[in-house]
């Protein structure tokens, strides 16, 4: 729209509002100045609310990492859009810090032994959810072997818990009994 059209619409709207205020003033015996002041105050508050209401969520990963969402917000009581409203209860700085400090601990099922294996370290877990190491997968025979001192240090680095030897005894083969092919 060009500038003349916008000015025409704005002036027409103001003219209608002034006529409405005059009617209310005559019917209810309220001074016109008071009604105009009320209208101006309400109109200014609405403009302030509309201008500053964009989602403040900042993306933490992907293509938009570090960019704010910026979607217009419909509700007045939140600073987040409907997609990110669950972040209103938590501070986003803590979420970003947790993601940066998190070490990948995804374990995948190894069908040949029927247990979950952490690929970077070859540590074996009985459960995908409980990160408790019961041994290490031997790449030679595809069997579970005992942990060495280096493996235990690596478990501490990844913050994995370790089963006691008595809990894993029947399922783990001692390293000296591993046969190389």
C-alpha cells in the first residue's frame, strides 16, 4: 500500500472513533476530553504490546544455531511462541550448558551377543537405559571380556557405572581366556 492510502485509512478510522466518542459523551453525559484521553492511553498500550512480542527462544543446534525464533506471540503472558512455550519454565542458559557438557552415550544393540554396545569404547551394557558397564566387547571373537584399568578410567570419563565382578561373573570371559584366531 502506498503512503496516501495508509493516511486515508488512518484518518477515516480516527474520524469514526471521534464520532463514536461524541455519541457516548452525549448519551452518558461524560466529557469528550476524558473519553479521548482514555482512548489514547489504551491505544498506546496496545501498540507497545504488539511491537515487542516476539519469541525469545534461541536455537541450540542445527542450521539456525544461535538465532532467535522471532515468531510473533499471541498470548500476553508468555515470551515464547506456542512451539517453544515449554521453555518458559526453564532458563535457556542451563539447557545450552547441559547440551555442551553432554557426552554421547548412545548404545546400540549388538545382535550377535544380545547386549547393547557403546560404539566409541566397545563397552557392553545389559540395558539401553541403564548406563552400567558389564564388560568390553572383544573385536576378535565377539565375546564380552573383563575391563582393564584403562577401561575403568575411560568409564569414569564417560561417567558410566560399573557392575561388580560378581554381578557379571557368569556373563564375562576373563581376558586371559580369550582365544585369538
